[in-house]
C-alpha cells in the first residue's frame, strides 16, 4: 500500500479526544476529532486540512470538536446515519455547557450546521472510493451506529474506534476484518470484564430486591447507548420506569433511525413501556416510579442531582452505577468515598450504592483475541493509558505505541 504518515492529534496515550491524521501520496484524512468532556474540557491539537473526516461514533471523546474542524476547513464528512443523527443533540448540548460554564468557545451553532452540509451517508458493508482507497464501514459493536473503518489499496488498514466484541441486548459484537495494519483502542488493556450475561442477571436481581423492599433505584446513565440498553434490560420486569434527561432525545433518534439495533421491534416495545419525563411538573411526580434512568452518567450534573437530593436519606433506595467513572467525578467519589458534591455541599447519601461493570469496551482478552483474528503485521495501540499491558500478548506483531503529536510512517 501507499506509505502512510500517521500522527495523533490526541487520544494516543490517553482515553479520550481521539484524533488520528493520516497522510499518503494521493490524499489525507482524519479519523475522529474528539475532546475529553471534563470540567473544563480538554481539546486535541488544532485541526489541519484533510480531504476527508471519518467519524467512528457519536461519543464526545470522538466527535466533540468536529465542528471546530469545519470552522477552519472543509472536507467530506463520513459517518453512518445513526452517528450523524446522534451527534446533533450532543454537540448542541456541549455548546450549551460551554456557554453556561464560560469555557472557551471552539465552535458555534453554524459550525454544527456545516458538519451536516458536508455529510456523506455510509452503510455497513457497502464500499466506496476515497482518494485511492476502497473504504468499507463495519459495525464496531460499541454503540448504535459505531463504525470500524477499513481502507484497502493493495494493503489494508483497519481503524476500530471504540469496540465491543460481545453481543449485548442492543447490538451484535464487532466482527474482526483481516488487515495488514490495525489501529485499535486499548481502554481496558490489563483488565477483563465479568461476563456480560452474568452482570445483567445480577443487576436485574438487585433492582428487583431493592424495589421489593420498598426502595427506588436511581440509575445515573450516559445518554447515548446506555440509557436505551438499560430500558431494554429492565423492560420485562413489570416495573414502573421513568427516563429523564438527554437520553430521551437519543431514544427518539434511535426510534427514527431503523436498521442499527439487534431488534428494533423489541426496542420499540421496551421504550413504549417507560415514562418519559419532560418537565419539572413531571419530575416532581417521577419518584412514584420504581426506577429512574437519568443523566448524567457520572453524576456531575443533569436531573440525577435533583433525584439524589430528594432520596439521599432513604436507606432502602439505591444508586446503581453501570458505566466507567472517570477520576474527579461525583460518581467516582461516591464509589470510592461514599460522598457526593450536591449544589456545592459534600453529602454522604444513605442509599445502597453498587457498581455493575457493563462496559461497552472490550476487555484485555477480547482485545487480544480480536487482534489475532484481524491478523495484522502492525498493531498501533491508542485510546488507552495502560497500553503496555497488552505487549506480552502481542509478541507476534510489530506493535507501535504512538504518543500525541509524534509523526511516524507505516508501509
Ligand atoms: Zn465511545
Ligand atoms: Zn472513546
């Protein structure tokens, strides 16, 4: 294949703000242009002009500054319909948060519009030509619409974005695609997950136990993917389930973007059995439900704060966390110290607090298995802060651990 010059503008040795720039004789492209949605957010290096921008999925750590690119330059913007539909409310929300918190403004509403006017719709398994490459998108199994990009020109390159290789309620796991060069995430290098079915079984049992004992269950949940997955996991238990926050916008998008879920029919049925909380009057009555699924997933804002405030002294009620809690977030503090900061005050909720590992990232052994099945010559590990933990299991390959801003060449 063409000699490729690769440079990470972000996300090489860290989880988040992924931005991979690839230049070759006939053109150039970037995969993802994300941020780290902390307070304040961390951004990748400034954008550089490319011919195409390929987005792996909607999460802000991959998509969050795509409008900033389009503020400076033009390019073709490739994403599945589900990803394109999903980023709109997320980018609008990121913009709103930046304004409220007085963070530096990296883009405006009209830059978001420019992203969509550059959009080229792609479908899993349907190849198209781009600057000397035949490009094929494949499902990454991570969230609906998530994409692994396969570039072929004599030799081939696969860029995974975030991947999950087991089946979930909502999606089929990612299937490896043979490639000569593989750029793969490594979030869970050195760590394995408990089996998904077992976690889900235990989670359902614990939710029922809390409700049967007269408590409520608060589920602080990411808006994209996890909200909808929890709705599917819990819908047949005969419980009253309320859903509040940004997750409802995404659920609406999933309902209007068929073709991406394992069972659209089952999803529709599950959603129709929940109570959508739309305003403060409904919020006041939402605690009549048994379960409240609400943003934000790390408890740093959103309607979850109000619910915890109202239930924090109830020993029978529970807060169950199902997503990774990054450092310096309320969720992490709750798990590690049993405390939370609510409206500027540190409080110690009296609730039952438990964590269920329902990660949407493959664990260590699944990553190794996936790499072996892609069977590349060169493996480039990114999107991880523990990447060297994979090295002993990858002795058959040339492995590159890039660092942000360092350019290297792959042939
Ligand atoms: Zn992701
Ligand atoms: Zn990610």
